[in-house]
C-alpha cells in the first residue's frame, strides 16, 4: 500500500491527494473519468483534521486525514496521528455491530493517518438541521440502535473478561484524545484557563460562580475519575450532534477518533446534552414567538425517546442471552433467579441513567464556558439573547450534575428543561 | 541470558537447576562453594508453581518457576507461563513503591518463567503463625504501608491518565490469572461446580442455602463486575496471609502473580478476610477454653488497625500532593476548596471501605465452599468443630456482602465478629 510505513507521513494537499487516489485502482474506478477532472474540495469544519470531498464522473468519496496538531488551535498544540488508527479501529467495530449506521470505509493508510469513506450525500450535520428547526423522524430509532448495540456488545455483558481486557488494551494508546476530554470538559471550564471563553460580558458572573462552586467541582471531578477509570464499553467518545449526519430517512455516526473503553453514560449523555442545547438555543433562533414550538416539543420528546429506547434496547440485548462474564446466568436459575436478575438489570440501567445525567450536564457546561462552542448557540447573533439561552442551559446542567439523584427518570430532565424555557436569568454587564 | 528466548521453556528439576544456577556468576558467588555441594529442596506448597530453596556455603536463594498448568489440579488445567512475567513486573514496581516489603529479585528468566529471589529466613508464612496463635507486632504498620503506597502510587491520584492507561495495558495480558479469581471467588461457590468442596455433611445445608440465595448472587455479581472493570490501581490480587512472610520484626509480601489493574478494595479486603478467618478458626484450635483469648483479641484489634492505618496512610499520601489527573488541586483552591476536597477524600475512602467489606466477604465464602481452602480451618481436625467455625465466618460474610451499608466503620465488622465468636449454628448431618 502506497506510503503505508511509519515515517511516510506527509500532509496531502489537493494535488498530492489527486495523485494518491489515482494510484488506488478501486477508488479510481469508483470516482470514474480522468483524475484531472475530479473535483476536490476541503470541507473540514471540525476542530482536528483535514476533510476532502472528491467527486468524479462516477461517484464521490470523503477523505479524512489527521494533522499532527489540533486544527482549531494550530501547530502549538501537537496531537498524535495515531488517532486515525483508533478511529479506523472503532469504525470497523461499529460497522460490525451497528451495520448501516456508520460510513463505509473504502481505504485506510496507517502511515498517512488517512481514511477514505463513502460520501454521505445528501446527509447534513445534524446540528445544522437542528439550528434550522428540522425534525428527523429516523433519528431516535437509529441512534438508540447504534448506542445500545455498540455499547452492549463491547461490554462485560457480551465479552469474556479476557476479550474485554485485550480490547481495553487495544485502545489504551489513544490517551492524547482522552486528555482533550479530561482537560476541556472536566477541568478547564471550572477554573481560569486561557482557552476558556463565554458570551461576555453577560455570562461573566455565571462563569465566576462556576469557578467558585465547590459542590460542582466535586461532582465534575467524580465524573472525570469515572471517565478515566471505568472501561465499561467501547465508547464513541464525542457523540454530539456534530458527529451525526442525517437525512429524513438515514442516520450515520461519524468521527469516532475519541473512541476508547470508557463509561457508557458518556456517549448517551452526549446525545442528550446536545439535544438539550438545541432546545435552549431554539428560543434564540425564533423570529416570531412560538414559531419553533413544534420543533421544540419534538426535541424534548426526542430526549425522552432517546433514553427510553436506548434503555429498552440495551435491556433486550441483555435479556436475549448475554455471553459475557458479568452476571452469569447460571447464578440466576429458576423463576426466582430470573426475577431477581431482572430487578438487577433495572437497577443497573438506573445507575447508568445517573451517569448519563451527570455526563450530559458536563457536556453542556463545557460548550458554554470552555474552548469548543457549538453553532446552536454561536449562530444566535445577538449576544444578550444568546447569553439568555446559555444561562438557561447552564441552570439545568448545574442541577443535573450536582443534584443528579433528583432526576430519577428522563421526564424529570425534560420537565425541568420545559420550566426553564422562558426563565429570565440575571445577566452581567 | 541462558535460555532467555521463547520456546526455550523446560521444567527445571534439581539437576537442571543446579547446572543453570552454576552458569550465573552472581548467583554462584552468592551461594558459594562448589555447585555439587548446594542443597536444593523443593518447598512449593502453593497451588500453582515449583519453588526451590537452594543453599550453599555462602548463602541461600529462593527459586520460583511457573508450571504450564495449575499445580493443585494438574496438567488438565493449563495456565500460561506469562504469569511469571507479570509477577516479575509487579514485584519490581512494588519494590520501588514499598522498599523492603517484598523479596529482592536477584535474577529473572522470561523464557523459563523463572525468578530467583532472596531467601527469606527465618520468615514463615503468616498463616502458619496465625494457626499457632503467634502475634506479629510489625504486621499492621508494614502491610498498611505496603497497601497504601502500592495502591496510591499506581492510581489516578498519582499517575497521569496516559501513564495509567499504559500501565493498565501492560497488565492486560494477565487475564488467565484474573479468570481464576472470577470463577473461583465470584462464581463457583454460588452454584453447583465440580471443584467445590466444604465440610460435609455439616455444611451441606448452608452450601445449598448459598446456592439459592439470590440477594447474595446479585451482590457477588456486582463485586465480580467491579473486579473485572474497575482498574483503580495495580493490585496484588491474592493478598491473603499465605502470601505474606513474617518474623516478629519483618514483613514481606510475596507471590504477586495475580497482579493487574483492579479495585483497591480487593487487596484490602483480602487481608481483612484472612484475619477474620484466623479469628473464627481460633476457637477450633484451642485445647482449653479461652487459652487463645489474647491472640483472638489481637486479631480483631489488627483487623481494625489494618483498615484504620491503611486509610490514614492513603489519605496522607493524597493530601501530601497528588500528582495524578484525578481531583486536580486547581479546582479546590482556597480555604473553602481545601475543606470541600478533604470532605470528598473522606467520602472516597468510605466508598473504598464498602468495597473492602464486600470483597472481604467474598474471599471468606470461597475459602469455605470453593476449590481452594486454607489451613486456618483445614487444620481443625474434628470436622464438626471445623464446620462450626466456618459457619460463624459465613454468617458474618453473608451480612457483609448483602448488607454492606450496615457496616459503616471497621468496628462494626469486628463487633459483629465478636458477637459470633460463640454462636452455635445449626449444622446438617
């Protein structure tokens, strides 16, 4: 395979890429026509990588290449190319476990940290659709299938302890990506950090209050420890609505470069957090009062359905005959055993719900006070209006993370969100 | 190094071993005199390996070689030689972290799965001393230093998340040894299993009641999952009183071949469980009522001190300036932050105590109904007397594992043990 040796890394700009792809017969055939006629566009709007769309007479592909640094920040923040290896590993595993819900991989070059995937068209990044108040009828079923299957089948319920330990080890090297999460989600938003930003001056007071909120610091530190040392399953690790591409009839989960063995609630919480942010941002996007009411109702219903369907599917997989070493069925024989195991399944999923609520909250706070923000809020042009939406989200998040036990069902989360829809925070400045 | 390549493994019997050691100049010098004059004795009384003591005119050594099967069972139960590698890795790390509390390694041959260590003399296996009602005044201080330092310095409090993940991966291959624990401690004693045995017929009813006790099965399955998927620190993994060699003035922890990244409470619980078993066994060893009362009081005091001193030392290390990524001090600035972090430390150690109580109980039950028993009970000749001691231990263990929350301090454990000292169980048969 061309260049597939360590030391052969180079950044492929357009001309390079054209020549490289022309040298790969399968891809050349797929694209069709003369390489010189291929249209190559760099479209990466993420924070880390180069992404090209290449189109020929016969078809199109997406090409993703890791850069040796964080694209959002620049060469001053190096980041190992090995993340492309872990992304490829995760994509391959997810494709087996959740067929049709991740992009097909057409080519991978380890040394170039480069992966070629099917072109998802006319899919758009879900977050963009949510800003435009678009509803996605397939989303709940697809994302809950993706999460239930990828999490269950890589957990101790489906794997032997030996397989699980080997799988953990296979992803252990992806720690530089984990560290981004540890720093940017679980640490920096709660202290003075150069990279933090927020909607100033309106949220200055709120930012300061979070930095002084020791109950919050304890709660987020517990979540950080759980993130670092609870290898429950192979998690996507960055499952926000910017990592999901959708049409009305299809859903694809992309970009699992943060994948490693971590707590399941981190993935489920990421989905819920981003839906909740879409909900709170919605008020800031309306041009007339109530014009997005149906969309907002759909978002909260989706929050409930994502949790409920995920929990249902996860439990169904468990009941269907878990082959892993956890909770061996031989210890739960007979009617009494089956009943007690079922009660324990419910109890397990309740603990997972608590994790999910906490992680969701941490994901909300980081998007408002940390380095990486999202367009749900950023596209609200008036900063005061934006700050109002953000402050509502933060109020919910603070309760979810510090008083997690008060949210015993997903309806408690959506109910609290609904109550904050028109709450007017006191702003600074 | 002679034979230090894969494929060069062979079992070293006496003549072979003599020749092998004669070829190692440092060891030859240490032993002194002519190799033909060295006294070589096989002394392995453990369940897995060959152990030789070699003595020459100048000094002695201990030689441990892993067999490709479980010694206790035979060639029908294969077990990878790689455990010698993990034991060597763990011994080296423990020697750095707890100097003087593990035997010095003099030589290691990976291919032969062989490790040569200093000869511990006149140390005896602590369990033997406990059967003889011997008290060990150094024990509490030494074992708590060993546990506090080896656990703390391999945890997220002392390591960066990256170091921690690499360390977990370095021990991930030791899963065959973990599986012995998973099966023999957390599963088999609770179901019909060929290798189970107990003091029949007296404990037949108790054995059957444990197999039907679904609350117990849920509790032990939670502990099993925690054992499999909570890589909190590098644990010894088999820290019973048969893995501790003592004199009145010295303590050495040996045999860490079960080492891997697991829950800290498993190690602390192992020490407590084996002291509690020594306590309950003691009544069965007395020839006159009360003759071992002072010893028994010392054992319970030691149980309390082991937990209290361990907790104190662990917290002191944490307070002294944790360099790891968990609970970053930058989030707990000022007087208020320091106070809140200290409260969280206490809360953490309380959660660790609950784990410890649960794991201790699981370790007790497996020694009475599983494959591997211990001499504390086995050397009680009269089976009815033995069964009485065992039933008392099981009664405490069942409460500790199912009603863990009722034991909020170590005095609750020793208090419950004391109350059971003369309790007369109903026996079968």
